[in-house]
């Protein structure tokens, strides 16, 4: 039960970072890499049949792309809202 809440917290933090990227807030490189790596490892649950892990995979790749250039705001909003939904659902 605690593991689900920790994984939901990771989703929630990643969604906040994606929202900060929409508003062009400078995010430290270490934070982008760390959260992106956590989401990538979390997305490996797709091997177990969890199809919502595709959202984690796309979000982690978007965070890594955000190091080099600014992704489309539409993509950042959609991913952020999906991760918020997943994060909130894991706390319920």
C-alpha cells in the first residue's frame, strides 16, 4: 500500500515539473534526469501488463527531451493532466 503511494507521488512530482516546463521555469538538470529516470524505471511495469505505464514512458522521454529543447505545450499539458490523474488515484 505504501509503494502505491510512493509511485503516485513520483507521478505527481513529474506532473508538476511538466507544468513548470509549460511556463518556462528553469528546472535544474539533475532534477530532470532523476525524475525522468524514475519514471522510466516505473514505466517498465508495462512488461507486466499495465498499459497506463505507457504514459510514464512518454512522460519520461518528454522530460529527457526537455533537456535539449522545449516540447510542445499541448503535449506537456496532456501528459501533466494524465500524471496528475494517476497520482491522485493512487492516493485514494
